[in-house]
C-alpha cells in the first residue's frame, strides 16, 4: 500500500485508543483485512464493548463530538480521534462507516486505496 505512513498509523492507533478508553472492561478487539480487490483493501475494526446508542452513530466522525461528555472529560479525550481517522481514510482514497454489532460493541468498516 502506498500512502502517508503517519496517517495510516493514526487510523489504527486512534481506533485502538478509543476502544480501550470507551468500550469497557474485558473486551475483545478484532482487526481484520477481510477483502482485497484490484483497487482497495477492506478492513474491519470491531470491539465487544458497550457500543454506542444508534442516534450517535452518524455523528461519531464529527470534530469535538462526544457521546458521553462527562466520561470523555474524565478520560482526557479531545473529541478529535475519529475525525482524524475519517480524514486519514479519505486522504487514502477510502470510505469509513461505524455500525453497532448485533452482539454488542462497535464495528468500523473502512477501505484504503492500494495506490493513490
């Protein structure tokens, strides 16, 4: 894959940091490149944590948006992590979405272009 190494790292680092900080205790995190075609790699980043209420899913990638403002303040979050993830994915020619797992937790499905 060609791209900005720092931005690619920030995608996975920010997703991991969020899962560790907000998903709860005793969670499992799964990262998978589940598909590849001539143009893209397809990734899934999922956790088995507490998840996010459905009304928040469409806003998770907004700058400074926090699902639980009180908890975020205690943990020191800025509300920028997922906005950084989205922009890094877009810069690499991809798309990203967040969805609730039927068994609990949150899943981010995203693509990254093989060649920019």
